[in-house]
């Protein structure tokens, strides 16, 4: 169990770290080292309910160089045994943090651009002006984002275009599409 507002891991191979894990505990990212981390994106899962989705999203974050933030409460206990089942052996490389509330998350990432994903948003992902380092926020699998956070017609709300017969995509698939679109745009910009 972590202290309130304490990050649950750190990027691999920090100064003075041999890179070898001697136990099953998560390492820690301090506020000081957090500033040195430059992820592709900050992926926020607001009160996730399904551990397999969180594990898969963690794996995608490792693959894209993104950081995962989990806003509590969750519908499962976050421990390596349950979440790693889907994240496989990549979880040890994941940069992630757990926060107790939406307010605490906003305090931790105060000067970032936020994007809110919802099937009710009027703007598609193709219209959004994503940039590296942005915060992309996803609601729980069962209820999505609350109206206190999301305004579907706002310029920072986005959706994936889908056929009307499909209510929504799996959360981990949606996160993967968003991260790889952001990665594609960064690659195009770097050319």
C-alpha cells in the first residue's frame, strides 16, 4: 500500500540504480524526478473497474513511452499479481502513479493540456490538436467520465469515430489508438 498521493513506481534505471529488482515491490517516482521524465503522454484512468484493461493499458504505456495515472477508487486491488496478468512482464518497466482523487491529479499535473475521451464528445480524435506531453483522460469502463469532469461539446473532449451499431470500444483498445495517433503525429512533426 502506498502513502496518500505517493507515486507507485519510477522509470527504470535511475541514477544509482543497477536496474535489477530485488523484490516484488514497486519503486517510487519522487516529485523531483517526475520533472525529469518526459513521457509521450500522461494516460489517466479515472476509477478503472477491470484489472485486465489496466494491465493491457500499462503494457501499451511502456511500448509508447507514456506514463499511467490511476485515479482511485478502482474496482480492483492494484497489485502486481492481478494487474500483471494482462501486463505480463512489462509492468516492471511501467512508469505509473496512483492518486486518491481528481483534485489530487490536477495538482500533480497542473500546467498540462488535458483531453477527455468520451463516446458523447462532438469532436473526433482526428480533429484534436494532440501534442507530446498532453494528458489524455479516460473514464471507467462502466460509467465513463462524470459530467463534473467532461463537457461533451467542449473543445478538449474527443471521441473515436465508430459505426453507430457499436456503442463503444474496449478501453484498452481506445487508449492504444489514442497513444499511437499521438505517436504518429510526433513522428510527422519530427520529419
